[in-house]
C-alpha cells in the first residue's frame, strides 16, 4: 500500500517536472529578445506548418461539410425543417467541427513533422553545436515554430469552416434540393459573428498553441535515438489530440454557458 | 525553394485566411444589425414570453429591425420585461404599436413582431410598448380547447 | 594573442545518479595538441561540454583563459564561445541549409561583416579543408569524411584559439582519417590553436598529440607525453594502451558460476545427465 502511494507520488512529481520543463521551454522561446531578426524563420515555418497543411484541411473540410449536409438533411426533412440545414451545418462547423477537426489534422500532419524534425536535430547534435556556436536553439528553432503554429492554426480552422459550408451548400442546395435562399438566409439570421465565429476562432488559437507546444516540447525532450524519435512523434499525436478534445470541452463550457 | 517564393506563398496563405474570415463574417453570419446607425432601446412587458431568448430577432412586417437585448422579471407585476435594441434607422414606431411574440416555422424559434399603430407620436429611446401579445403556449392552447369542449 | 590555458580542477559531475567525474584535474597548455583518451562512456564528450559551458560541474572549477566558465553570464559566455570551435562526432551540420551557409553561420551570428567579406572568408575556410568546390551542396549529399571536413571549416570560421574535436577519427576510412589527422596538425602548427582531441583511437591520437590524458571511472589515471605513457606500468593504463581484452576492466560480465548454470539448465529439463 505504502509503495503504491510512493510510486503515485513519484509519478505526479515527474508529471510536474515535465510540465515545468515544457513551461520553461515555452517561456524561454517566446519571451526572450527581439523576434524581428528571426522573422524569415517564422515565415518559413508558416509555410512548412500552415501552407503544407492546406490540402488536407480543404479535402477534409469539404468532405465533412458534405456529410453534415447529408445527415442533417435526412433528419430535418422528417420535420419539414430542411430550410434550417444551412444554419445547422454552419453552426456546427464554425463552433465545433472546424476548430477541433482541423486541430486534430494539424496535430497529425504538422505536429508530428515538427517533433520528428526537432528530435532529429537533437539526435544529430545540431542543437548542441548551435549552442556551442553561441546561438540559442530555443530562439532559432523552437520559437519560430511556436509562432508559426499559433498563426497558422486559426487560419486553417477558418478555411476548414468555409470550405465545409461550401461543400454543405453543394450537397444541400444543388443536390438535395434545399431552397438556396432559405439555406443562406437561415444561416445568416442564426449565425452571429461575435457569439459563434469569434468563439470558434478563440478556440482554434488555443488549440494552435497547445498542439505546437506539445509537438515542440516532445521533439526537444526526446531520447536522442531513432526509437526515441518514433516514440516522441507518437506521443505528440496522442497527447495533442487528447489535449484538444479535453480543452474543447472546457472552452465550450466556459464560452457558451457563462 | 527560394525565399521569395516562400514569402509569396505564405502571403497568399494569410490572405486566404483573411478572406475566409471575411466570408464567414459577411456571407455566413450576416454581420449587420445595429452596426452602422446605432440602436435605441424599447421596452415591452409580456405575461408569458414562451421560449423567447436574448438575441431573438425583432421584426416589423417580417423585416428584422433589431434584437432582444435583455429579459428580466418585474417583481411587482410578475410580468416579463423585454428590452429590445431597435436599429436607429427605424424611426416611426408609433406609441400604440403592438408587440407580439411569434413562432418561426415549426422548430419553434421565438421572435417579436411589431405592428405599427396609427398614433402620430413615436417611441423614443427608453419608451415602452403597452399593447403586447404573449407567446402561444401549447399547453394553454390545449387547455382552452378542452375547456371549450365542455 | 593571449595564452589560452585550460585548467580543470577537482571537477565532480553527476548525471542521473551516476558519478561521471569524481575529482578530475588536468591542465591543458596553450597552443598544444592534447589528447583525452579513455574507454567508451567515461564521459569524454561531457568534459568538452563542461569546457564549452554547455554543462555546469557539481563542484570544482573549469577555467579557460582566466574565465571561470560555469560562472559566466549569458552574454559573456556568448563572447567566450567566439574563440572556441567544436567539431562534433557526427559533424552536426545543419541539414536545412547548404555547405556554404553552414560555414557562414558562426560568422553571421557573431559578426556584422558585409556579405562579400563573409563570402570570401567562407571560401577561404572551405579551401583549407579542401572542399571549396562543394559549397553549394547540402549535408545530405556529402560523404562522412566530407561532412566532418565541412564541420571543421565551420568550427574554424571565426579563427578560434581553442578547438575541440569529439571523436574525429571514428567511422572514417584510412584516407579520410589521414586527411583529418593532417588537418588537425596543420591547424595547430599554422594558427597556433590549442587543440583538444577526445578519442579512443590511441594510435592516431598519439601520433600527433603533445600530451595525453587517460580518463577512466571518473578519474584521470594517466597523464604524460605519448612516448612516456606507453611505458607506464599501472595495469589500467597498460590494458587500455595495449588494448588487452581482460584486465582491470574485466572481460566477463558478472554472472553466476559457469558449471552450475550449465548443469542446472540440463537437469531441469528432465535430465540428460544421470
């Protein structure tokens, strides 16, 4: 019994230790020295993390929008309320599916890439040699990626929602025969910029922060071996995904109930 | 890849983000009521507001002219006091106008429909509409129907 | 130029409960080539990191050219690192930029030199390692020996007074190894750079070093010029230098009694031995 308590205590301490290290990585990367000289690095990372994720985001967004329209129509048509399809799909996408799914996709595609990259740099002693030359790898490698993730995530989430709504409109209006006017009108009436769209954006900003932070930390902290990198990459995807979903619950709770 | 190309592509990416935001703002959420001309407050008391909520729309002849901004309970008369933000461009609400709580479609979204009266005097900021019609509550309707049967 | 002397006194350093250094003291005179030898895993690379300020000792002092490295401020450490070059075992070239940019990196970080001067300096450094023609290649396109030479060019980009080599000979074919040995010697002779070579290749290191240290079990067990050390009689030193498979560092990993283990296995299986 006592030994179980002890190991629980040790485990909690190690979790705190990890959080502390991760926190200090984030702190040192973001709050030190002017970032302007590193702007080209940030731009390059926005390309790597954001631009290269556009394809998967657009494809997924379109598909999910189309599916939502299909399923939504099937349900609504039973009550004669298919004109509300536009509203329903838009709300679901903008508030939930858009930010959450794009964050999950981002974690899988961009997050794992970042972890692998930084892990590889650590394993091949590039981070060490950078330090020896006198450059802080947190400033040069970690910080640009954090900023890039922070900026790219909301943009990707917005794109997801827009493409999703478009996909839904193609399915709902052009295929299933919902009146085009009603589709858009109910949507415009019911979707409020401040309460819905903006809150969705806040969510995706939070997700971007969390996912990129986890990705960067896992890479930075990995065991410098090839198995270590593989394990770290897996951890990034798993931890980020869980974090996004749990965070989504709490954010939704705070934003939409209070 | 050349740095210049990357910069251009990233710029396009961010532009796409801004455009998406704009689309969502305008096309999807119909970002309009009360933003340009300001609003003024009009009050109305109801016996039963049904499912009316804050942000429900306020219409005249079916056209949206404002939204509900506050719902409170009057502790003396135990009636619901609804505050509506009416768009500044709507200036001829006569003092004998009627405010009724109506239902939208079958899904039951409640909204307020205002019918203009004949009085020359018009409502200003903070004035109240006295002629009101409460929401139709299904149970009461059934109750009335049953009563009539006997 | 000032005399670059490194004094390490009584350094104790532990990591994850393992005592890596248990009171290590050595002095590296300026302008000489010094080899630090020892079995794998004794923390030779850690020693370089202590000198470079990447790690701090638990106790003891590390003094380079009069500066106590563990006590330096961030900005002072930045300055001091300008005069230190380090060649990592794997080269550690930055894989996302090409050879030219790799060598130019320290120049861009520490100086405000105009582009054309940087270009000239980079080409000069690459020329001295024989790779001026490879300046546009990317690290992924280089062979192991070439990678190390580019890393060397990068390490000397700022004309450091001290240069540290972490296992420079490992994994190279004889030709490449000969090239590296030659380069280390030349750099020391021509530029007067104090050179520290960490290695477990005795032959190559002894061929160019002025002085050798042997570290084992967290302590210095041998110190002296190569020819003297070869005559050293202490058994640990003897085993290492001669490459004997058994001695103070045992051949057998601790195990149970041999005969017993064999017999136990067979009778347990139903017994062939009656």
